[in-house]
C-alpha cells in the first residue's frame, strides 16, 4: 500500500511539474536532495558510531548491569512476570538507556534481544505477553533526556540553537511515557480480571 502511495505522489509531482513548466526545477531539486541525503547519512553515521561506542563501553564496564540493578523496582513494577535475575531485565535496561539518550538506532539490537528473552519466558504461547506489549508501548512513547536525533538534524540544517529541543522533548516524552504506563497497567488489570472471572 505504501509503495502505491509513494509511487502515486512521485508520478503526480512529475506530471504536475511538466504541465506547469517546472520540470527543470524538479530535476535540480532531485539532485540537490540526493546530495543532502548523502551528507546527512555521513553526518548521522558519525553520531551513531560515537553514541553506540559509549553504550558498548557502558555495557562492557558493567554500568548497564549496575543501572539494571538500580532499576529493578521500576522494572518489576512494569514487568512483574519477569524473574528478578533474568537476562531480559539487562536488555530492557540497555534499551531504556539508549532511548533516554535519544539513540533510536541503538535501541533496535537491545530491543530485539529483549523481545527474544521475553518470548523464551512464554514457552508454548502464540500471542504477545503483557510484558511484550508493555515493552513495545514504552519504546513507542520513548522517554528522551537527550534527543540526539533531533539535535543532529537541527545542527545539520543550520539551526541557531540545536539544543533548544531538549526541554520540550523531555516534557513531551515524559508525558507520553506516563500515559503509556497508565494505559498498560489499566489494560493488564482488565485482562487479569477478565481471566479470573472465566474461572
């Protein structure tokens, strides 16, 4: 469906540019956009490499393990079915740290490992557990202390104050994360209540 939508938009733009005499401008813009995309790719690759390196150092030094221990009360509240010493807690903690630092790219590997570990706890189940759903929703809400993505984009495109996004970003993501937690707790409670009534 998305392929159809994008194809329609592209061909509509080309046809419209042809009829309005802007086909040359369209060609120039395509070339310019391609150059901008490569420049942004190289710029973001450096940012990704630096922060992923920091995250790897944090994992290897035991910092992630230490923070995971400190976060145990929160993790137990959010994911009560996960055993306290299970490896899923470490993966979820590393994922949350990457999210808080605004490293959406670094979240993917730890997120996949966390989901795999959560799946192992649900042997024989063929649907997502409460913990999986909660983890996914918290990733979507994405509490961010330092939104590196937005800061990097703003710096790349000449923003006078790239860091100005920090305060509104923190406020917004804090609000969405709190709402996500409340919704998850309500839905999990309703599900458990309904399953109790069945028996």
